[in-house]
C-alpha cells in the first residue's frame, strides 16, 4: 500500500534559489511489507521487522519496482530515515536498474557508513552522505546506532545531498560526463532506486523511504563545470581510499567557513579549517580556541589547530587541544643558538645567514626536537627554507639531514604534509618518507581568499611517489598525538 501526504515545503535549492511549493511526497515503503520492492541476491536478507525495513545478513540490494512514476525517476527529491549499526556499509542508489547479482553498475550511490573498516587492501574512508567515489565525505556526520535523515535532490545535472539538513554534497556533472575507468555507467540519467546491504556486517534499518518526483524539464541550477585534468584526477582519487582532504585551509578576509565548504563541494575536496594558536596569534588562550571549535560544530569540515612557535604547549591546555580533530605545526618559528627568535618566512627576522651549513644543522635539530616532543599529528610546510637560501634547497637538504627529519617523523607517527603553496617537500624527501613508513596529508596553507587551490602539487606527488590509501593520514585512524603526548601540554 502506498500512502500519500500533501504539505507545503521549502525545497532546498540553495545556493541558487528557494521557493515554497505545494508538494506531494509518496512513501515507497509502507512499513508493513516489501510490496513494490524486489531484492536481488540473498533476498532473504531483507525483511520487515517492527515496521522497519531491515538488512541483516549476506550482501544484497533491494530495488524499487513499484507503480510510483513507473519506477523511473529523472529529477526528484528523495528522503530516507536510517539507522546504521557499527561497521555498517550501506547506501542508497539512484538512476539505477535491477541487477541479479553484484553491485549496481548504473547510476550513483549515496553512502551510509560511519565506522566500516573496509576489506583487506582497501580501507573504507567514505562516510555517510558521500556521493560515492565522486564527492566523498570523510568526516562522520552521524554516529552509529543513531537515527538520521538523508535527502537527495537531483535537478538536471546537479545532485545535492543533505544529512540532517546539512548540505554535504553539491555536485554538478560536466558535459560530457567524466567516467573513470572501472566505475560503470555513472552518468546522471534516469532509473530507479535501490538500497544496499554491502555484506553480512551491514546491519541497517530504514523507517522511511519517500520520494517527490520533480518535472523532467527542470534545468540544471548554476554553471556546468569544465572537466579539466585536475577535475578528472580528483575524481580518479575519489574512487580510491586516498582521502581528498586539504587539512591546511585558513579563514581569510573574503573567505568564510561556508565559502570554503562550498568551494570544496565544487572542486571535490573536503577541508580541514585550521586556526593559528600560540604566542602573538589570534588564538592565544583556551577560551578563544574553544570559540573556534564551536564555530565549526555540525559543519562538514575537520577542525584543526596550527600550533605556532614553540611556546604553544604552555598556552593551550591538553583538554582544549583534544577538542580539535588534529594538531599540526611547522619548523618555521624557533630560537637560534644565540637566543634570537625568528619566523623563517619573514626576511627581516631571519636577517643575514653568514653560514648556511650551520643554519641548516640548527634547523634540522629544531625540527627533530619538535617532532620528538610536541604533540602534533602533521608536520606542515615541511623542509621550508628562508628566501635567502631557498634557491639552494637541493644542496642544503642533504640525504643525512633528510633522514634525521624523516626518521623522527616516522618514530613519532607524524604525517608529512604535501604542501600546495610552497610545493614542498621535494619528491626526493617524499619518497624517503614513504620508504620510512610515514603517512601523508594534503595541505594548502592559503595566504588569502585567492590561493586556496585544488591540491595540484599534492596530486603530482601522489603520482610521482605512487602513493595509495594506506599512505595517508586520517583523523581517528590511530590515537591523536594529544592523547599520546598530552603530558607536553599544560594541564
């Protein structure tokens, strides 16, 4: 039995327009039976329990084949209310067709997964709300065993996904569509819906599945993107377990948190937004650090602290530092052997460098000390040199000096940032870090609203060094540095 409810709703067409429309939602699941649904392999896995549509068993997909819109949808607004158990890997397919066995080869999947580890050789990083392998969400937006609402809106070549009302995906397909090898017929077209149970651990429950068909004539809101080489490379990476996350983005005049999120949704990059904390910084107290964390609460971004200067460990407490998803620092601010505190990117503070070799030895010593003693997860702007000697980078960063830094990072589980702004580190350093077992992260360190790029240098090193998912830092994959080295911070 199909039930109908009419009400006035505000269709979420942001950021393009908002219009109150008289809408008619149609329930595709009646709460009593599997009428209108056809399960593929292991069909007994799907059942109705206490008014819920439940997957609990071996892999199976269940397809809608009922009378609504002849089970063929082009433009629509769809909503599910779901609850995923621990290790669940599920999803909602659209624009797909029935397939007797295996995963649907046509259409797109919106992921439902919070803590699934993946399978041997492939760590699953794509979290609930991801437009799977196209626009991935790496920060969990919901918790296991928590009921949540997920909506999918398709208008022309645009897909928007919301989790509990928060926009997490805003993807517009290029013309012509870009189809990565081995990903099936993944184009916005038309078709039916399917619900996924990935494997025997994919225990998921649905208490509502409903749709509101939209006219086929609706045009794509906004411009159609150009699928240039970087666009394609980011989509290629999205099909892997490499997290396309830029953990080193800063708010700047003309670049708000919402603007950073929107830019990432357009480019296919999730961001970690970081605040500078320490001596002479905008955040120089626990209270200000907490305010920053709270400002990003509920947003689809990671929240990072860029620890500035060596004094930061006495300014920010362990309790507050642990509120951030990660902490990172660089070796650009330190005090030399003569008591001179300098910031290496400011020539007037560096002054003359009469002996470049002595300077490098001190830089390496300070860097190793930071990696050994400070509770940081990522080493940012790695191997940065002052402008006065940067032209001699390859000569000054000798094998011995690189080994000292790389070995310290590996020993202390500190990831190496692939920095887009400075194009650091060198490929030689990155290869050495890979061989030592270091993890990596993408990072921009934008100076303004205009230089938040698309991780082009990071992508270059991924290819040059043949990096894969297991080589990348992911918040929460192992204990944070603050948990491992919290004694270095004030109580």
